[in-house]
């Protein structure tokens, strides 16, 4: 059974973004604060960066494939360190993902996308950029969002991270 690029990327991003939104809602309801400095380690980027990266390596990655270039942030500005900004950014990314068609994604195959950071330029085929660069980064930053709140004492489990699986009904 062949798997389309869309099927390999978009539904899983939307599922995990749903989990991130759920974690944010639980954290807000629990009154967790200090969002501006929330990290797992002193040398780690803060929570706002993790949220920006989840959006950037999902919807931002697709936008980058359209133009042929991705830079850190994926076109998303750093959000304010508050639940409203985090939620809005992830909902914006989810809406952008929902609008992507399978035909458009299949049209990306064989194209060129570069990761550009300062003077550094890493060339990829577009499908390899999505699946070997942005997708692993997406999962990493989503897990850091989860981990930061878990570390702050929010009672979370794997189900919270996974969001709503796509099950046969």
C-alpha cells in the first residue's frame, strides 16, 4: 500500500497539535504560571520557542516547501509567553495544515527545499526535508512542551501527548 506524502505528514502533525492544545488547556486550568522562563534545563530554549517550533515544523514546513526555503521559526513569530498566544499559534498551524491537499503535497515530491540559518544552507529534496528534518523536529519540540508541563507537576500521561488517534470506526 503506497503512502502519500500528505498521509505521512499532515494527519500526524494535526493529531499531535491537538495533544499540545489539550496540554495547554490543562495547564491553564491548573493555573500554571512562569511561562516566559519555563524550561526543562537552564540551557534550553523556553516554552514559547517550543510552541513556535511545533507550528514552524508543521504548517511552517509546508509553507517553506512551497517557497523552497525554511528558516528557524518556520515563518511564525515568537509568541507572547501566555496561554492565549500559544493556543492561537497552534490553532493557526492546525488550520493551515487542514487546508493542505494531498495533490499539493504530492506535487512537492522531487522539489528542492533548503534549511537556511545565517550563512548555513542545508539542501534537501522537499520530501526529505519534511520527513527527515521537520517531522523529527516537530515531535521533539512537541515532547518538550509536554515535558515542561509534566516537570511543573501537571498530571499528564502518554494519552495527553498523543492526542486523538485516527481509529477505524
